[in-house]
C-alpha cells in the first residue's frame, strides 16, 4: 500500500513561515498560529513540506488504508492562505 505524502514532520514551523515572501501574508500566518494554538490547545507542527497543522487524528478506511492527519491546518499558498 502506498505511503501517505502528508505526514507530521520535525521541521520548524517558524523556519517555514520565514520563507513566506509576502510580509502581510507572513504576519497573517503568524497570527493564525497564535490563534489556533490558543483555540485548539495544540502546538503548531509541520505536516508535509507546506501545511501547518494542529493536533492529529488516526483514520482507517474500509479498504484498509489508514494514517494520521492534522485535526486542523492551513498553508500559505501563492495566491491565498488555504
């Protein structure tokens, strides 16, 4: 069975967000991290190379495929924060 591409990593959220070139978007992302950590009670962690996630849950489909995913997350995309 194929491995999931989006998994929790040990990469730094701060280092990732430092690479956001649009200063307004970067500040928005830092504000989102602060708000989401307060609301969820979970520290921000990187999921894959570009998703900032908070908390996690385990899922398993009837097909047998299973994995872990962030409870909630966002990514600073080129045109918008998704």
